[in-house]
C-alpha cells in the first residue's frame, strides 16, 4: 500500500475506506485523530473479535481434539481428585465408557468415564444417576 493511503473503517456501512493523504499539517492530523477516536467509540470490538476468533472451545489436553464449548458450561464449582472440574451440558468428539457406581465427594453416583474420541485420554465422567435427591440435577 502506498505511503500516502490510509485505511479507515466506515462502521455504518461495514466497509473499508481508503483516504488519500497528500500532505500532512497539524490540523489534518488532529482531524484524523478525532475521526479515529469517534470510530473507536462506535465500533463494537467484542462482536468483531468473536467473528474473527470464534467461540471459546475446550479441547483434550493430550491431542487438542475439540470436546466442548464455553457456552455449554453449567458450573465451575466442582472438585475432582486431580483438581478443579467443570459441569457441561453437552460434549462432542467423546466416547462414553461403561457405567459404574462410584463414591464421590457428594455421595454415591452411577457414572461413566468420558474419553477423547481421538486419543482415548480420560477427560472426566458423565453422571448417569445420583442416589441422593439433592444431587439429581447432575
């Protein structure tokens, strides 16, 4: 791009505009700074960045296979043997293991291990049944 062209973004039409700048003086620079400030005030960067970057995704720690979306988190207030755990409503690219009864911190549950469909890494478990009525939401 030639040095005398400057890119600007028209937020009302969602188009790039090229401004031709032949010579700079202090008034022109000041006006351009004001226009840039007004542009930054009206432009919604979070919406723009979501379109560029995409949704936040959780992946397998071993092979990076995508397994869940951030929007599917129900709670982050869970504790597993190895540390913090999240409760998701939906997961993808997983394999569900055999059901078994386990004594967890919140009581007896029927659970099934959740494994990565690519590498077989155990990612967590799926609640199948909670024996305690206060834990039925899981």
